[in-house]
C-alpha cells in the first residue's frame, strides 16, 4: 500500500482545516542561540507554504536536539521558528508549550493561512517513550489541536526512522499524508539502491566506523567503490596492521573491519583507504601538524602521540579522481575535522569534486551538509542534499522506517 501524498490532501480541499505538519527544524545553534545552518528550515518551507496558500491553518510539530522529556531553554524551538518566519514570510506564531494552554489557545485562534509552531515536541516525555500507550496518548493530544476534520502531513524525513508520537502514532490518529520532502528523499534513495548508474562511488567519513557498520555491510554489495576517510579510516588502517599512533581507534570493531576488507578483496565493492594523513600534535586549531604516509603515521616529528585529523592531499586527490570517474556518488561524513581550517582540506577537496562532476551526487545529511555549507558551497552545487542523516543511512541499510510504514498504514 502506497502512502497518500500532499497532492492528495490538497485535492480534498484544506481551506479552513487545521493541518499538523511534522517538519524537521533540528538546526544547529551557536552559544548565543543563533541558527548556524538554516538548510533544514529552508527545506521545510515549501510544504508549509503550499498548505498556507491553500487556506489551511498549519500547526508545525518539530524537535531540536535531545532534551530528556522536559523543557530546557537551550533546546527551545523558538530560534528555528523565528528563522522559519524570517525566511518564509508567513505569519508564524510560536507557542510556549507543546500541547498545553499556550498551544491550545493559539491553535484555536488560528486563521486560514496562518502558521503555529509549537514548542519542541521532545519536551513531552511521551514523544520518545518506549511505552506505546504513552505515545498514543500524546498523539491524541496532538490530534486534538487540529480539531475535527484535521489532517497530518509528515515532511520530516530526518525523523522517519524514529518510532515517536509525532512521527509514528499521530499517523494513526488523523488522516495521514506524505510531504514533498519525504517523497523527494525516497526518490533519491531508491535511485541509489535499486538501479544506480555505474560506476557507483560511495564516500564515507565521520568519526566512528561503528556508526556506519550496517551501511558498509549493505553497500559492499551495492556500490562499486567505497572511499573511506575521517576518523573511521584509522580502524581500517589498524586492521591492515598499521600503527595509527594516537588517532581515533575502535579496537572492538577490528575483526568486523577485517571481514569487510576480505569481502572487498573477494569481489565486493573496492574499499579505498587514505594513503596519507594530516597528523596533529593535539586536537586544536593551532596545533603543530604534518602530512604522514598512512602506513607510517607515528614516524614523523610528532611521533606516537600524533592524532590523524584529516586525510592527506594525495588521498584527497585520489578520492577526487575516483569521484570524477563516477556516474553516481553518495557522500556521508566529513574527511576530517573540517571545523578547523588546518584539517578541512580533505573535506573541501571531496566537496569540490562532487560539485565539479556531472554525475548524480547525493550529500548525506547532518555533518556532511553542514560541512559543505560552512566551506562555502551552495546546495545547488550538488544533485541532492539530504535532510536526513541517520534516516538516510538506515534506509540504505535496508531497515523498515517507522514513519514510512505508518504513512503506508502498516
């Protein structure tokens, strides 16, 4: 059974009706509470605007960060809601709670075409509860905000892998529809997994190989090449017998990584590792650093305490060359500590290679999206920038995602 779409909802007429929209406003904030990357807010605007323009009264449900089921000022949705108001030009009101007096009063007073953003849904303990009854009870309170003839639209792909009240249970409490953002993400992910144009090159980075075990396991049988950078590369290098000095290492994953290398040698996707590394004396922007061969990280002036914080220039160039020869590229995870200029070179080179190629390119969400934007690249430089880091990876792993199954009525 396929999900009903936003177009299906609009065809029924939404003027005067209240529509709950689960959006992804989980944006990074600086210490002053300012939004540092508004990509997810921008991505949420089209569906909200479509509904408002059609006369719906829109109530936005969203989370930010990981509060523990109670209000925390640093996790308030307000900065993201203010950014939504600024960028969309819509009349956006902001509630002081999720389903309490403020949200209820503002919801009841909404006029056609107006938008209300309630507080961070994770301030409610029922949102993420493992107890089905608690989540269902909260979903009923969400639905009550919409009143009679309400509807629900899931437009938060970044949360569809969560069995949460505003993602899963609400889809059984109201007529539920798939938002355009979720639809577009699925089109892209199916293009990657079902019949990718080859060569299909996957670039994986980030700090821990354990975060990507399942996706590596799956992509070894789907992709043509896996280019491994970031902190996770050092567990692979150690598995080959190299001394990685003081670099990040997951000893408990060495046997698993060796099995991946063996599968690659036996004919699965080719695993390509860095041949050189930028090694630093400390985890600091101004730390002394040098480029070392990947098989002799400890042999330089910094020695056995050196930290590998980026792939080296030769590795970055080799990765760029392989990207240039690809027809499909998926990238998830930075190549180094891109927030520090001295260790941003690998990530910048990979991003530039993706921007330059005519291949179909997909940048995974989370750190990868933040990296390309912080390094000055535009979203339009890539075929698609995903809004769902963890959700995208779980889809690529072949997992069933609760938010999607709920929309399909399963």
